[in-house]
C-alpha cells in the first residue's frame, strides 16, 4: 500500500466528528488525533464547556463544545438538533466506580453506571444513527472494555455488566445500520494509564507488556474505526489490551 493511499484512507478531512467524554484521557487523545487528520470536531462532556475546551486547548478543527450528560436523552437530543448532520460518532464517556456491591447504597451506583455506560450509547445512537442511515454513510464507535469480556480485573459488577452490554449493543446496532452504509464498531481497552486507574493498584509487571496502555494507543484504534480505512469493518469489538489474554 502506498503512503499516499494510506493517507487517503486515514484522512477525515471534511467529516464532522462528535466525541463524547472529550475531557477525559482517551477522549482528549481521540479529539487530537482526529483533528490532526482533518476532522471538524464537536466536543461533548458532562463537565463545563470551559473545562472541556481547556483540556482540548490547541486541538485542531474544533467547531463547538457542548456540556452534555449522555445519560439524559433530552440533553443528547438538544445537542443533536444544534449540531445537525454528523458523519462520525465516537462515545468515550463512561464511569467506573470502585465500590462494594454488598453495600446498602450500591443500588444507586448501579443505576448511575448503567445510565452512563449503557443508556448513554443508546441515547446517542437514537439521536444520530437515523440521520446517518438516511444519508447512507456513517461511523459509530463505542467504548467497551476488557471487563466486558472477562469479568474484569478489579472492576465492580455494575461496570462489568455495563461494558458487556455495550459489546452486545455494538452488534445490535450494526445489524440495523450496516445495510445502509453505516458501520458500527467498538473497542475493548484493557487498563489504561488515566484518572480512572490512578491509585487502583494496577502493577505494570502484571501485564505481558509490563505496562498499562496509553490513551493515545486506544485513540489510534478508535480513529481507525472512524476512518475510511475501516470501510469493511462492522459489528466488531476490537481488543486493545496489550496481550492480557496471554497471561
């Protein structure tokens, strides 16, 4: 494959890419990489627009920044009506509380995790996938987890169940979108060096590569699935875990 052809395949020039969780580690890495590839970026996060903009200071191609809780359908629909047509939807928003599932207040945490990690992708797909289907083109990339396959290393059961649900949702959405030229896929990262894993006891020597992943490594996989290079990839959840299964 020539370098020129490879650049064309990776190119996102002229495409509107909406990223949720844009103030997080993976989200910020995704926005930076997609911006470098020419995308027009719409950044969304539950944090304030000022904070999300500050985290992404210097990122190329930012069209707009929105404060949005993806677990609240009305907020997602409001952003969708403001933004209009989106070519690529990348959902990196998620929460992973570390708590005792036998605690009497755990039911509240369970609802929060399911609302953000499962209801959120559903709300986003309901808002943006119909337009992609109508236009006969689109990319949707959801963020699952190694925990959704294995039961997790240190994750609580609400996170494990939620990410397993995301993996199933990728296939459900893909079955309905693929015949219309819309490719729905996901990534399943292992532990990534970020605020989510800081102080949680992850030891680099526990992993085959002797380190945690980086947000940039996960972002590169997401950007691939968002690009023309992934034009024949649909209904797949790609592992990005540094060989965890080799243990």
